[in-house]
C-alpha cells in the first residue's frame, strides 16, 4: 500500500522562492521524530496555549516557545518575554539539536553563524490558521527566520512587502525547512486553515518551529 505521506520519503531538494528565501524540501525528514519528541518534552514544561491578540481575538493556533526569550501576546500587545507568563518561569532552553538544525539550514541559504534567540512552536489542528501578517518584532532585520514543518501538510500563504500584494500558495510538508532572510524578511505571510488528517508523527496536528534572532 502506498503511504499517504509519500513526500516524507522523497530525497531532499532545494528551491529558491525569491531573493533571500529558500525552500529545503525534506531537509529534516530523517530527524523529524526526534524533533517531535523534543517538542513534547518542551510542552510538558511550557504548555501549548491559545494566545489573545491585542485586539481581543483568541488565536486558533496553539503556541509555546523555547530559547532565551519567547514570543507572547495579550491584550496589552506583542512582545518577546524571557519568562513564560503562564508560570513566571524561564522558557525551556533550546535543545542543541534545534540549534544545530537551524544553523545548518541558515548556512545553506548563505547565513553563517546563525544563533537564534527564540524558537516559537506553533501547533495547528483542523481549521486552525494564521492570518496574513509580517514578523517585525525582531531587532535584526537581516537575520533569517528558519521555519520547520512537522506532521500534517499545510498551505503556506506567501505574499509581498505590502498587504495588498498578490498571495501565492505553497504546500509545506513534514520535513520541509524554509529560510527567510535579508530582502525576504518582511514579506506578508500566513497559513490557510489546516485540513483534517492523521500523520504518523503528530497525529491530527501540524507543528511548525520558527527560529528567530530577536536581539
Ligand atoms: C517569512 N508561522 O510563527 S512559517 C509565525 O507555519 C509564522 O506556523 C507560520 O508565520 C507557520 O510567525 C509560517 C514560515 C515563515 C515564518 C516567518 C516568516 C515565513 C516567514 C517571517 C518573515 C517572512
Ligand atoms: Fe510569521
């Protein structure tokens, strides 16, 4: 019987998406089970939660973090916080395997010595989505964001530097890594509502890691 997740066994490949953005298909497929295990361990210390935006909307994506700081939102605004506001304790440290993966991916895209401060971990279940936005709370506007997809596939929405620019759709599958740096850093992007499914690694969910240089 052919697997529903045939993509997970394709050989790695690379594809330039635009100036500063490269897609590394299957880059981390072989390590994916260990990455998911680390996410489970992190979530035991800093539980996934649905953050509230400054506008009062509860996000459909559940989030947690590891690293020196974590991204959080509440009615007062967005920020990077060294402690988990739910427990008042520091976020779990970034596992060495996460740092190693992020640095290897960044190097593939020409960013040497990448040392991210934060890893935001997003968990999507069926129907969860991320509206079109820019990530602009990070001080270093050139350092890349490295994004790692695990589990169920998603449709990534990939626009331009203005909200009104046309939006392309890109299917991201388990093991895919995208590096967004330099000129691609401030594009509008989002994720279409997740389709129902089951994945051997994550069950009914998609997990996305985004590594960020914050300071
Ligand atoms: C391009 N996450 O956490 S990852 C986010 O799949 C976020 O969970 C999405 O957008 C997800 O902020 C998309 C790909 C991504 C992440 C950040 C970017 C692409 C980006 C920042 C700038 C440009
Ligand atoms: Fe984003």
